[in-house]
């Protein structure tokens, strides 16, 4: 007996998969692992903070360090008098990294729309790998500790790593159209979480030999990845003679698949049901738009401000979670590194599931709203986690689901929607610029947050850090409230229209 509904869903799934070739798979994997390797090197720094703090302070003040006599000789070369000062400096390094990363994103998105993105991406990966080696490995081998040198290298690292995210999102936007973008980008945006897991695994596996070897391994792998990108990545279907999805010549998907999730119909008159603002028989050569033009695109500023608050929370977990577990529960550093993986596992699942739901609804903001409301509850729950590893891991994964999932959606699928709106169809080289603006604004918020986390923790304790996270998550919801209301109204009207016509 045949089931019509099941047959239709099967046919739709086959049609969805039929639009992709081995070129799409290669682009997906290359961009996925290129950014995963960058995040692995960032995660290494957060995973070895306890070891670095121990190395930078006198051994007599560190319970994790052996006391070596004579004390005056062994402690003469240390940077800080105590671990609190070292912790504040580690927070400062996170802050300067993210500030330089944010500034670089605004520039890199603009540059990425004008230069060959394969060159930009490869250069960023390889040069960043060299800087990470100089920062974490060479300084330890030479026993050279200098605060100005560390700050300079980490600022440079932030600028170099900023070249990558706008480029990989733009390349993915070139290859994957609106049909199924929530699912594809939801799955693909797990690259950061996979990189975190990879970085935690690599760091914990060699940490026993010294933290400098954690930096050595991740920087070597990242440099090799940059070379592979240079020789293997195809940045656009046009390079192979194929049309870009959504432009003229790509007529395989039905009209709903091409209807933008960010369109003038949702922004101007809610009663206007037209999904197209113009039609033309001739498609001009895409040209890059200006920075301020990109800022003024509908939805860019609200999502940018929202992402500044949400990325602050997400990156605070990224940078401080292993340190928090070691500091609060006195677990071994390697154990804390491995346990912190569960936050990223939750983010991977959350980004994928929420992307699928947003594809089904053809709306992003309502999905984000539900997840952010539940994120507040998960933060309250995790802040009261007992000294029990399985329970802590479960609560951590739930928190990652409701915080990491929306963060992944805004930085990937929603950024791609914003950069491919109908209003910029004649100037479609806007994707890297828009991505740079959204992620750059988010990184400014994250940069401020990292120093505030260390300051709040030292002054008031970890519970006040979680109160701060709850406030930032609530502000994220506040900034996108107008978009949520508009899209919910649109959904209600569509359901009402279907009921009448059905």
C-alpha cells in the first residue's frame, strides 16, 4: 500500500539531494575543516590557561606546581606575582585578540568581496599558524616571557584569523542557494564546535609533555590545512562554468525555495505578498557594495547588535569553560578540557535542528526567540550544577544547544540570507561584507565580555558571571524583537490564508 505523504517527502528529499554534486561536497568539507582548524588553535589557548598561569607565576603560589629550590632562582623569571594577576592578563589577551579580530572582520569582509577568496583564506590560515607557533611554542622553548610581546602577537593573530570567516561563508553562499540553507548552514556551522572538540582533544593528548607542544601540534595542522585550501578550493561555481544558485540559469527549485527569508515584503508593507521587487531579462555582472550600504541593508544592524550580546556569552564559554571547571570543581586540567567538549556537542545538534525548523517555517527569528528564552533557563540550571561530571556534562550540552545553536545560525545561515537579499540582487557581491559586519560586531561584544568575565569573577565570583550571561542573552532577544514580531505576524497570515483557500 502506497502512502502519498511519504512518497511526496521522499521525492522532495531526492530533489533536494539531486541539486548537489561532488563539487558541493568538496567545498563543504574544505571550508568546514579550514575554519575548524582555526578554532582548534583558539581552543588550545583556552585549554592550557591553567598551565600557562602556573608557568607565569611563582611555583610557591601554585598548588599545581612543584616547589623547586632555591626558590629565588626558579621564580626570578616569572611574569606575575600571583595567579590572580595572571588570570587578569589572560583575560586581557582574550580581549585584545577579539578586538583585533573584530576590526579585521570589518576589513576582511570588504577585501574578500574584491580579491580572490582562496588566496585570502589560505594566507590567513598559514600566517596565523606561524604566529601561534611563535606565541606558544617558541617562547617556551627559549624561556622568553614578555607581556608586550605576547600582546603584539595575539593582536596580530586576531587580525590574521579575521580573514577566514567572511570568506568561508561567502564561498558557501556562492555554492548553496536558499533551498535548504537552514539545514546546510546549520550542519556546516558546526565547524567551530568541531574545531573546539579537535583542539581540546589535541591539547589534552600532549599536555603532559608541556603546553608548548599543544600549540605546536595545532599550528602545524593549521598550516597544512592552509596549503590544501590554496591548491584545492573552488570559490564559486562560475569558475567551473556553472551558474550561482538563485541567479539566472538556475531554475531547478520551486518558487518557495527562492523566496528570500529576508525580503522587502517582510519589512515594508506586511499586506504586500509580492516576493519579487523587480524582474530583468539581463543580469548585470555582480559588483561589490560599499561598507555603509551593507550596514543599511534590512536586518543587518539588529542581527549585528544581537550577535554582539550572544557571541559574548558563547565565546565566554569557549574561552573560560575549562578554566571554570578546574577552578570551581578542582578537576584536573586534562579532564576539564575533555568535559568542555559537551558544550560544543550541544551547539552542533542545536544549530542543525534549529536550522531545519527554520527551513520548514521559512522564518529564522521565531526559532531564535524560542531558543533564547530556553537559554536563560539553561544558564540558571548550569550555574547550579553539582560537583558531578555526568550531570555537569548533560547541563553543559543543554546550554550549548540553546546558546551555541542560535549563535551558529546568526553567524552562518542568517548572514547568508542578509547578504543575498533581493535588494542587492544586482550587486550580489555583498555576502563577505555583510558577514564581516555581523561577525565583527559580535566580536566587539565578545572582546569586551572576556575582560569583564575575568574582572567579575575576581571581584564577585562565578555566580555573578552567570547573571551577566543571563543579562546578555536577554538583550540578544530584545534586539531582534521587532523582527520576531514581524515574522510571527507573517506566519499567522500565511496559516490563515492557507486555511481560507484550503
